[in-house]
C-alpha cells in the first residue's frame, strides 16, 4: 500500500529530530602545553640572545683576512734572480697551515694576515742568507679555507668560500641567490662551534631589514632554508587540499583557506592529526564552534598537520530526505499539469 505524502514528511522530520537528539562526547583538544598555543614561526627569545652573541664577531669583519688551510697565496719576490727580475709563486696552504718556499723551506702561515705573511717570508730570506734586503708582496689569490653552506629552498644551494674572516646571514643568502618562492618564512643557522641552532624570521629580516635578526656567521656554519610548511584539509569543506603557509597559522584561518566548512559540516567533530617527534601521531577532536565563540583557543598549526571536518549525519540525512521529497512533489506537480 502506498503511504500518503504527509506520512513521509512526518517520517523525515522524525529522522532528523532523532539524529539531533543523539548524544555524543566531544573532546575539545586544548593543545596548550604541547606547543599548540605558541607561534610556529618567529625567532624565539633564545634565538634572539644567540644572534646578539654573534655580534661580538663583527670586529673580525673589519680585520685583515686571516689565511687558512687550502687558501692559495700569491707571493712575489722582487730582485730574487738576476737582471732585476721578479719571481711570482702560487702557493697553496697545506692542511697543517704551512707554505713551502724554494731555498727557504716551510713557513707556518695559518691564522696570519697577508702583511704578517710578507714579514715572515722576508725574515726567512734574511735568516737563510738567500737575500739580504728582500722585497716581498703577498696576496690571497683563492679563498678556500672559510666556507659557509647554504642549503634548502634557495636558488643556488652550495658551500661558499667567504673573503672575510666572518660573514652575515644576509650576505650568505645573497650569494645563494635568495630564497625560492616556495621557501618558508623561517631559516635556521646551525653553528659549527657548539652545534647550536638559531631560528630566524625571514620575513622580518628580508622585508623589514631587522639587523637584530642578522647573525654573524663563521667558518663551518650552515644556513638551512626549509620549504614552506603544509597543512592538509579535507572532508566537509568547500575546497579540500594542501595549503602552504609562511607565517604562523591558526585552525580557523586554515579552514578559511579551504573556503570554510560547507553546509553538512559537524563543527563539533573536527579531527586534527599531528605528527609527534618520535614518528608517531596524535589525534585530537576539536570543536570549532567553541573556538568561534571564544570558549576554546584558536590553535596554532604545524607542518604536516591534517584536518578533517566530518559531515553531520543528521544534516546529511535531512538533506537527502528533503531532496527526495522535493523530487516527489516536483514529479506530482508535473503530472497534475499534464
């Protein structure tokens, strides 16, 4: 027997009401204390103090370059040979920091400026009896001993020899052609001495020219520019996908990148999946309705966070019944008009 349409409407209303009355326990994830309440970017206080400490090395930038192993020095000895000729030698500094001159022997030059090396060579000629009044010129023809590496999302990653005793982060980024378009908003400097890691806000440094975020770098330091972090959003949103972010990003702003939630979203049942340092993952259930009303914190997100907005079953069932009933009424209306 065919049931009358009013009964179907009553059944639909009953299904929706029954679904809405179903109780569920929603865990509102408060990630404060697990890093969720702190910005994912910007230089922290520890990094700022570490940067300040490097400024003590600035004095070395204005001193004469100190020669080191693997550098190549050009030595010109005037009037060494007959007919007032000048003898020019290209000498590589050995791993032990010495150069070897004909008729003179080994001279330790590591850690010396070109002027100091010049005096050492002249003294060696006099003491060996080769020349009584030597005139010597010394230049560094190849700088190789002091190298700083720039890796990651830069245009020309590599190991760069510096022509001064120290350099700066801005100078090294310039040598590497600057960050790529997909670079994140943070860079890391790993110090060769002590292995400490300094966190630098690139936007503050590059766009605002903040000198307080421009550390002084030395031999063996490494600059790492990671790619912009990603968050993944899917489920009951208008535009699912992977989204990059340079600055710190909160949960509600991330959902806005996905066009917001759609009409079927269950705001009280949003899942946040976060990787842990040991390679595992933690799953949180977040009530974004409570966040919107200010009852819960708007959480900061991290690289590779996954957000799933679940569909509300009552809303889905109600919409499907509504669509079904609308189809029946439309079909009946067409029959009545034929």
